[in-house]
């Protein structure tokens, strides 16, 4: 894959990467929930433990490339899902801890994302590249509008959400919960008056 060429072998590694990621995340989640149950640990300590294990899983993916195919992101997601399933009350408190950490981390995240943008590529590729980029963004907007069908959001709020989802996936990860929240809990209040609504999260810049 480092040569930029695709091969059948590269595609065959995808299932093993998914399975090993799920397995690694599940084992990590079981270990952490066991420790949380066995020992009295403050929520701050639990949050730091989860962060540390998550970083280790991501590092394993990076250093294991070419030797063992492993999806670090999938492992981290599985870890979080398992902790929530087995320790629901704890996961709610930890979510509040991570929300506070996100206030500072999002600044660093988006600064680093902006620093990686190289506009020279767009100038080198010319008009067609720009046209393709616009087409992709419009396609994404249409997908967001379709996903909001059946919600109680107004037309203006749906349009706001569609524009809010135009940036890359990093931004979507920050505010992505809002639109689905409005769809799964339509009676909880829509729009700017609901703190978990799509527009409410976008108006505050992010949703952890």
C-alpha cells in the first residue's frame, strides 16, 4: 500500500483488520470495566485510563502496519461501547469528563487540521478538481437533508445543519450527534431551544 498501488492482498487484510480491531477493543473494554469494578478509582482516573488505552491501541495500529493489520479506531469505538454497556452510570459521568477535556482539545485539533491543508494542490489540479470538490460538498448536503426528513426541525434549521456538515469528517465528529438526536427524540424539542439539537450544537461551535 505504501507504493500507492492496490492489490488483492491489500483487500484481504480488511476483514482481519476489522476483526482484530473489534477483538482488541473488546478485550480492552473488559479489562477496564473489571478494574473499575474491582478497585475504587476516581472518575478522573478512569478517564485518563481510557485515554491511555486508546492511545496505546492507536499506536499499535501504527507500529503494527505490515506485520499485523489492526484497526485502532474501531478498537477505541468498541472499547467505549463496551464500557457504556457494562458500566452505564459510569459512562455518563465519564462523558462529562471528556466534554470538559474537549473544550481545549478541539482548539488543538482544528489548528492541526488547518495546518495540513495545502491549497497548492487545488491550484495544480485546476478547475476540474474544484468542480469535483463542490460536487462532493453538494452531495453531502443532500445526504444530510435526507437524513433530517421526519424531524421537527424547521426549514432554516435543516439548511443550517446541511451547511454545518459540509466540512470534513473531523468537524462532523465534533457536532455529529445533533442531527440524529433530533431524529431519535423528536418530542424533546427542536431547534435552538433544545440543547442537544443539531442547530443548538452548531451554534455553540461543537458538540463533544
